[in-house]
C-alpha cells in the first residue's frame, strides 16, 4: 500500500468532485430488475433493506474507491493459435484525461469523469491482447425504484458490469485462447448473458476485508462450444478457456485478485 500526500478537497459537496449518476436497479429498461445488484455496503437484490447506517457506509466506501484506489491486481493470459503468449498482471490506475497518467489521490480533485485504467502487454503485438482495466470507474447512487423519489435511495454502488465488454465495464480482466475469449468483470449491477455457447457464473463478492467489506457483483464467462472449453468461478473471480484441435492445445485465463489502496 503506497502512502499518499494528505490533502483537503471541497468537491461537489457530496464526497466526490462530480455528481454520481442515479440508477434504478429495479428497472433495467424493460421493467424488470437487474439480475444482480448490490450497494458497496451490501444492500442487494437478495438483501434489499437499507438503513441510514448502511447508506452512510456505502458513501464512505465509494469515496475510498474513487479517491484512494491505487491498483487492480489481476492476471490475464492470451495464447494465440501459434502458441505465442500475451500476458499482463496488475494495472496502476490512470485518471481519465487526455494524458492518461497515473495520479495520486490529491490529483483527482478536478476529475469529474471518474478514473480509468488500461493495460496490455507492451512487448507483444498479438491481437486480441490479454487486458485489464476500466473505462468507467465511477460511483453511482442506487435506487430500488424510481430515481425521482429519494425514498427509494438505498446507497452508493459501482457502475455497470458488462460481461461481454470487459474494457467498458467498472473493472474488467480478459484473456483468451486461439480466437476464443474469457473474461472476469466487477461492477455494482449486471444482467446474466444466458448464451448457450458460453460458460457463465455470477456472484456477489467482497473486494475489501472481512472486517471492512466492499461488495460488488462479479461475472465470469468463457467461450464453451466446439473446440473451446470454458471453466468459470465468479466466487473465485476467475475464468479460464482451453482450445483443443487435434494435438493443438491453447489456454487462456482472466483472474481479478485484489484491490490495492493508498494510505495516509
């Protein structure tokens, strides 16, 4: 855990330098709730009763994620048809700006769009790459019902997890084998893909500690048809894929290990 420079920020008066978007987790756009959703403090589709204490805790955790997150610790491997390996591990977060440089918490005061991170193996031109990162590391206000009524407000959570689009999700990690893919993603809410040609698993996961949990949804998916065999376990935050064609065997995986935070 690196040590950050202490600072004071007025922000937008809500703990962030931006106004978190409002999300109705009870309506994904078709009148049905998201398949999985949870605030950072654990108010979820399975345990939907919020309290002032849980809402306050979710705000503290949202601020911790935005201001103090330093790294996503991940491992990802992509092995192409020729047996070349493209691998990547860990990603220092970069502020969402044109220069895309890593920043300390004090430098995030003016970042109204949230943070981003993107890492691929810099020594390998294989496509697609093994990749980890985020293009939308933002915090949202969650409502279990219409966002026009504050009575439905249940706390702060992470933004959408997109299992099939790990580079545009809250946090994503992707690998693969031959032309097949596997990915593990984290977010505050998501929908199951329900596609017969992929293996899928979904769980609520604690990315904090036992005494100080940070609750997120996790999706682990992998191609699972024909010459591709996928193995997924969202509770362990890992997805794996094997390509087998005669004597040719290729492997890939994507695992999210932990989150690392600045201290003061």
